[in-house]
């Protein structure tokens, strides 16, 4: 049973040498075909010994010494002699048996060079890291084919410097190709070599969209629903921040009122003053010496108060004792902070006195409710209602009722979320949704709607067809794991090989 993989051979002897086990065997006396003409021969010219490694046994190396025959080819004009092979056991020019090579390939395909060599050494089948990489690169890649539906996405070879493109079969999730960059010309050239593609799933990249349009004008482009929702989340967060002065009054949360707030108000008046004179956004940025995106952000705010923000307070160690502090300060407004510190310290407070001073000076101890950040409020708006607790529903209702724009924002999110479930009627529903958003005073959602219109065909396909770019994103996640394993030291050919092996 231990040496069942060597059954095509005739085992003569098994010797235990302590650190290794030596198996002496010979080939059976059968006819063997000539590798050139294919004619079988049994005429022996001589014998040779081959030494190969086999699968370890009991944590010890196994060495197989096989006596093979050199046979004479009976065909006139063919090669005179040839050495017989044993398919399934011995491969030509190899120093490992077929089954050991198969196990080594499985290890190096997952761990590559150094990590694979360390694991194989622990399994008593040690190879060097260079040999491990050579074995990995000799593993044949899956046969190239042209799928009907593909997914395209980019991933970073070196973040913010070099990127590559991965292409998969969107139906079977198999890797198809890895391109060395993410330019339109490279993708277009690959698509022209595979004209049978009918559907292409992608994100919102204009580069990929242009390459697909040029190479496959009749193919259907499908946008990524996850990116649509992500873009809506960013737009919703921007609206929540812009209306901080509205919903913060419900929580009695303070608004920035220091020098920073004064500078913000002055900057808003400067930007809108230039815009009223007909100055363009880029010229405004140059005159005020600020970034163009900053000017755009000020220009979107129709009132200066919308530029003010609620302070971003993180959770504090003092939060559990806020009610105690509020009660004590109501009973005795002049109570020293040091006395309050000693009282809450007796209750279990583990922070320092400076932390308590900062907490009280920020006004958090006197607020009727604990502070909620814009990001947390946006998350509540974007969460499925069934996943919210009763008190969250109550708080969300009060906050969204703070102003008409917040009510419109909550309604727009509720109406857009069902569209992410593909259905044939979603294209018409999306048109109705865009019309409603344009009628509301929500600049960030207006920008989101303009982005949908620019890529309308792909967005309609994403909301009506069952295809998704999610599997491609999953491949990118695994690609990041592979890149971390190799610590950025391996070249693109090795990374491409590992990605395609899956």
C-alpha cells in the first residue's frame, strides 16, 4: 500500500537507511515503443540506473533506484537505441517521480518560492526556492478559449504607479487573461483577438468603455452594481454633511463656531462673489490659491451655512458616565472638574483628567443626546430598514425630518435601492428616479445622476441583466493575497502565471 504508486515497476528490495528509505526496482520485461517511429521493441542493448525521489514515508525521504533498459529500434534508418520510459511513474529528464512532482506542483502553485520551499522541507520533499519557481512556471496554463461573457477589472502592481488588467469568464469565474497594463489600446488589441465575446462586465472606467466600444461595438457593456451603490453612498454622505446645520439642531449638537468657521464663511463669499462676476471655476481656484475641487465644493453650497460641519467626535471613555456628569452639573454648576473626575473614577472610569476636561469643554456632557457623526447618520440612511433597531428608526425619523432636503434624500435612497435587484422594468424606473432627483435641491445627487447619464447604457444593462462584475472583484482580492505572499519581489510573468492557475 505504501508504494502502490510504483506498481508499474518490479520492486526488488526496500532498504531502511535511517534518514531515508531506498527502493530498488526494475522495469518489467515488456515491449516498449520507439519515441521516433513508434515501433515496439524488446531487444535489449544495455541497462542504466535512474535515481529519482518519491513521496516521503513517515517523514523520511524516499529514493527510488530503477534499472531501465536501453532498447534497439528494429526500424531501418531510425535511431539505433532508445531508453524506455515508464508513463505515470517516471518522466523524461526528471529527478522526481510523477506523483511527487504532482504534489510539489500543488504546493508551489499556492505558496510559490520561499514559502513553498519551507513547507516542502518540512514534508521531507525539500527543493530550493529557485527550483520551486521553475516547477511553478512549468505548470501548463489552462487552454485559451473565448467565453461569451467576460469580466474586466484593473489591479495595482505598484499602487499609484503601475496597474494591470485581469479578464475572467463571468459565467464560470475562470481566469482568462492578465494584461500588463490598463490602457485602452492593450485591452482593445486583446478583444480584437477574441471576437466571440457578447457581454463585457466592467466598472465605471471610461478607458475600458472606450476600448470595448472600439473593438466590440456590438457587445453589451454591463456596469458594476456595487460601484453604483458605492457612488450613491458617497453622494449621500456629501448631502448629509452639507445639511449638518439642519439635523444637528435636533440633537443639540454644536456647530464649529471658531476661527475655522469664520474662515469657511469668508471663503464661501469669496467664491460666490467671483462666480457672480462670471469668473470660471478654474480661474477662481487660481485667484484664491486653492484646489479646484475645493472651489467646486463651495460652489455647490447655495448657502454659507451649508459649509459648516458638526464636530467629528469619536467614542470616548467618558461616554458611559455622561448622565452622571450631566446630573451633577445640573445640581451644582460650579462643581470642580477634579471632583467629577474622582466621582467617575470611583464608578470605574479609566481615563485621565485631561480627557474629562476636553469632554466637558466640547459641550458633550451637557448635550441631551450623545453626538452622532455625519458618516454614522449616512450609514443609517443607507442601511436596509429591516436591519435597524427600533431606537435607530426613531432617531432616523427625527433627523430626516429636520429639513425638506433630508426628507428628499431619504426618499431618493429608498427608491434607488430596489433598482439594484436586476429586473426588466428597472431602466424606466431609473429614468423616473433621475427626474425626481433633478427636481430636488441635492447637488451631490445631481452629480451622481449626471454620472449615470454619461454611462446610461451600461447602467441600464447592470440594472436589467443578471451579470455582475463581482467575480472579477473577487479575483482581484485573491490577487492581492498572491502579491503579498511574494512581497513585491516577483516579476509580472510569475504573478500572471499564478493568477491564471487560480
